[in-house]
């Protein structure tokens, strides 16, 4: 308790930090809020022959808009400012998110979901940009860890809230997007436009800094690779449970319940490793993720499956904060919005293509467990490369940005 009090007292810009933690959950919220009500929406549109396909597509539609538009949102933030665009995107999120409550046409609902993705592209990109703008390295790591800890606690609350409003009306679940309005009010009063660092002040007689294309390509490639691995279990975990002999949904939920809490341990482990260089942090989560996926791939009963899942969830808890912290270190203030937009785009592109890649791997290798084993091998290979890079950077330069 003493450590927690000291940690809390050491946090700076608390209203800004907690506002952005909640705001950063909105893009995730947009997808998980729909899963409890998919069946009810399909039942409402039962007269449409393709409703069973189009309704799940409606749920995931925002992710494609994020993957496509996040770099453009970042470029706009760099040019016109972070705060105005974030306020506009959050306000619009509340409007277009709740709009399907007044709709009866599935095509119109899908269109509104795509617009929601446009808003999410701006929110997620700018929130991650502002975390880098407001705090130094140590402050960023603190808030990124808290972001990783708070998110998992929100999910069950969201499911309960959605179920409650959906019980009243088939499209009542869309009303939960009104949560964006109090977040908008908090943003309006607490968030401020960051000042350009003196060294980057355009008034100085220095040539404009070119956008670091090489760094952007590196951020995009590694983030895409990690994202594909990150979503392997999220999308395909139930299939592997079937392969180890557990098919009842309630039994799967019970077996997954305890290991799922290790995603919180991963966030804490990220903070402990953050005193070292980015290569150590990224290598650490790839190692945990790889061992977990390989363990799941080799599991032959519930206990061995749970052991692998504990490692996988720990790695997943480390992954997002480690990737964001690394990406933030690669871009100066002038290009940070665009850089974090590229990170956001790559992460959501990985979400889209992970099921395709894993599906093909399962077909080629003969089972989903073998696909998991292959994914674990790929992650461990990445961890070895990061370890070699960390050794090359050397002990005196452990804080040197990965890939610098």
C-alpha cells in the first residue's frame, strides 16, 4: 500500500492522464460493446438472408476504417493541433455511435459504424500522441502501465451495461456510446494543446525536419508482426479449447477466467522492464507471447492449456504498452501524430489479417494447435533478435531507443 501511495503521488498531470486512459478505451469499447448483442441484432434482421454475415461485419467495420485512416488523422494532428481534432472526434463518436438506436436499416447502421471508425482513428492516434507530448519517458511508462491495468477492468462493466440496456430494446446497446459525452467534457476542461519544444520551434532559423520514413517503416512492420501474434488467441482460442477436448462455452469461460487476469501482470512486468532499453521490453513480451502460444500449441489437457495461456496473457499485457513506448521514442514532436497514426494503422491491420494468416497456417499444418505452435516459434525468433540487439547496444546504453 505504501508503494501504491508513493506511485500515485509521483504521477503528474493526473486529470489529463486519467481522462486519456478512459478515452483510449473508446476504440476497444466500440467492438466489445457489440458482442453481447450480436445475436439480438441478427434476430431482429432475420428476414434478411445474409444477416448472419453482415451483422458480425458491422461489429468489426470500425477496425478497417482505423487501419486505413489513422495516419491521416495523425498528419492532421501534427498540422492543426492535437486538442481540436481530439475534441471533434470524441464528440462525433458519441453522435454516430448512438445513432443506430434511431435506425432500422442495416445498411445505414453499417455506414454509421464506418464513421465511428473514422472517429476512433483520430481518438486512438491523438491519445497516444498526447501521452508522449505531456510526459517524459518515466511519466509515459507510468501512464501506459495504468492504461494496461484499467482496460481489463472496464470490459466486464461494459458487458453488464450493454446487456442491461439491450434487454429493453434490440438496439439499446448502441446507447452505451453516449459515454463519449462526459469524456468530451473532461477533455474540454482538462486537456491542453502541448507547446512545441524549444529545440523544434519553427521560429528558429533551422531547416524543417524531414519525416523519418525509415523509422515509420520499422514501426509499421514490427507493430504489424506483433499485432498478428497478439490476436492469435483472441480470435482462435475457442478452436484450440475444442482440440484439447473442452467444447462447452461455460466450461471454456471458467477455464479461461483465472489465466485472463495475467494480462494485468503483463502491464506491471512492462513497467519493471521499462528501466531497460526498448529492445529488452519488446524482446520480453515476444518471449512471453511465444512461450505461451507454443505451450498452447503443445497442450494436451486443460491444465497444460491454462499454463500456456498464463504465459500468453502475460505477454499480451506487456505488448501494447511496450510497442507504444517504443513507437513514441521514434518520432519528434513535429511528426509524432503521423508516427503514432502509422502505429495505430499497423496494429488494426494486424487485427484484420491475423485470422486469415492463422487460418491458412492451420489448414497447411493440420490443426489450430500446430498453427499456434508456429506462431509461438515466430514470436520466439523475434525475441532472440531483440536479445541480440540489446546485447549489441550494450549495458551503458540500455535506454537507447530500439532501432536508433
